[in-house]
């Protein structure tokens, strides 16, 4: 019952928060545009404005890029530098905007206010930054220990049969994913706790997140699995839809652009649904503890 209640309330709160999701989408769009525009100019210099769509209308062909000459170096430079900037600025932007999203998803937040959204983003940025940084380091460490090391050992072992590295990768990944869900759940609980308290304390928030995760494991973990499966299924659907579109004219390019942005907006909505559902689960647990104490 708590799981269904949390899922339903989380979705309702997320849909009411569409303005905050729109702000998040717009900021992400600006970040990507800063990188995409120079790359487009590099492609135009190599292909010519009239040739890009024609050459790529049948899909990505690596031979098309072989004739770019010096323009290929510029394209690689823009891509590598742009990718680094997207990863760095995107991480900081996510820490900033997540504070506003989590704060707006609280049960007592009321009507959405853009000023309150940005005030909450500023207020929670430092704590959310360290929470995200520590959680990222934990995930990276677990990935190295659980996935990378076993695969390397299996691949380089002289006594291992052919294909053992691939089979090992499948096995350890199937174990890593459930562990990843636990860590993400602890991170969401920690951020939900942080926005409910005035004083920034990232370490106390993370500690609460892990304690809450294991204390409410049988209700919280299935909730997180359902939410992550929804995100994975949507990602799979996007990968099935977008590659099938091969625009051959300007109208087709515009349509593909609008479709991709709509799908990206839905992606943010699903992530916000996760935030709202975990927040509601925490509120239900706190209310339950208060009732038990009063009884």
C-alpha cells in the first residue's frame, strides 16, 4: 500500500511541477547548444551546408568523415572539449537544479514558485554537490571492485576458456545493478532529508539515506526497482524510436529535433517522479513513526 501510495503521489507532484521540469529542460538545452553550435559549424566547413543532410540521410557512415581532412581535427577537438564541459557543467547544473526539484516536491511545498525554486537550488547546492560527489565516488569504486576487476582477471587468466570475460561481465553486472539501486535510493533519501532541514549537513544526510534505505528495505527497495525499470524501459523505447528517423529535408530535421526534445522532457519527468516517490515514502515513514510514538 505504501509503495502504490508513494508512486501515485510522486507522479501527481511531478506533473504539478511541470514548470520546474521545464526550467531543468531549458538549462540542459542551453548547455548542449553551447557545444552543438560549434560542432555544426565544423561540419558545415567540412561538408558544406547543402551536403550534410544528403550524406547522412541513410544513417551514420564512417566513410563520410574520412574526407573531412583538417576539419576532422576541428570536429574532434570540439567534441572532446565539449564532452568534458557537458560532463563537468552538467554535474554542477544537476546538483543545483536538484535542490529546487526536491524542495518543490515536499508535501508542504504548495503551489510552484520559480523564485522559491531557485532560492532552494541555491540554498541546497553545497550539500547536494557533496552528496552527489560522494555518491558518484561510491558508485565508481563499486563498479571497479564488482565489475572491472573480475572481468580483467577472467579475461587474462590462462586457464579460463574463450568467452569467459564476456560471461563474467554479464554475471557481475547482474549483481552490480541491484547494488546500484541501493546506492541511488540512499542518495535520494539523503537529498529528501536535506531539503526538509534548514541546516546543510551532507554527511548527516548521506548517513540518514543509508540508514533509511536498510531500515525500510522491503518497502523502499521495490519502489526504487519499479522507478528504475520505468526509466530503463523508456530509454529502450527511445533507442528503438530515434534511429528509425532519417530526415531527408529541413522539415524532417525540425520534426526530429522536436521529438527528441519532447522525449528528453519526459526523461526528466520520470526522474522527478523518482524523486517525488522517494520523498513521499520518507514522509509516510516519518508520519508512521510519529503515530507509533503517540500511541
